[in-house]
C-alpha cells in the first residue's frame, strides 16, 4: 500500500465532509447521542464548513491517501487562541503567538494501525513548523484512550484541561502540547510540561 499526504484544496470540501461524517463520532465518548453527533457534523463539518475552512488563510488542511483513496485528514489553525480557558493554559507553557492548534486529526476506522496516522502526523507537524510555529497543541477527549496513546507516542504532553460541547453535553478534554523543535522548550526558556 502506498501512503501519501497532500494539502487539501477547495475541490476537496465534499470529500472532507464525507470523511468527517465517518470519523467524528469515533472521538466522542461512549454514550454521546447519535443525534448530537449528527448535529455537530451538520453545523461544523459540512461541505460548506470545509469550503470556509479551506478559504481561511489561518488554516491548513491535509489529506492522507492510501493508493489514491482519501482515508484521513488533519486541520491546523493559526492565529490567536479564541477560547480564553485554553489560551490561559497554553500561555502558561508557551507564548500563544508561536503556537498552532491541531484542531482536527481523523482517520477512517479501517485504517487504524496501518501507519497512515503516523504519516499524516509527520506531514501535519512539518506544515505546522513550515508556517512558523514553534509549538503545536490540541484538545482530546479524556476518555479517548486510543487517541491519548497515539498523541503521547507523537510527543504531545498533557498541560491542562478544557471543555468541548457536543449537543447539550459538555465533555472534558485534555490539552496536549509538543515542541516542533526538540529543543523548543529550552529555546523559549520554559520547562517542558510533564
């Protein structure tokens, strides 16, 4: 199998929506109502939403393909952190002006364990560094053990918590951070999070 990654373009909006519709629910904790998952997808992961994301110069979207078939995607968001609680958490570890958010990182369930996720993460972090970021942060549900293991393996350390709403239910997420340069924490004069 040949794994490739590429930047997404406007013509990928429908395909990204289809991938999001198949994968978003995998990140939700057990017990999340399917109606809430569907409503979140309709409101935030529609083809129209992706067209907006793709047109936003602060966002970078990548697609992972296996033998030419899209099987995963990621989205980075630059610029100021708009969630005040997250901004305070990240700012305690690094200057938010040199950090970028890994907002979305999803893989089709049949591709878990295939090496696609590692290839997509490598490409995503290269894009983050290429955009001038020194640190990459993300939020992940505290009950998503598969993702937690993957992010820890990729060098993302827990630095705090945040809330994420799906439907009427607030979920608890960990905020994870990694330096894009191994000496990034020392360079900034900060201690690496534990």
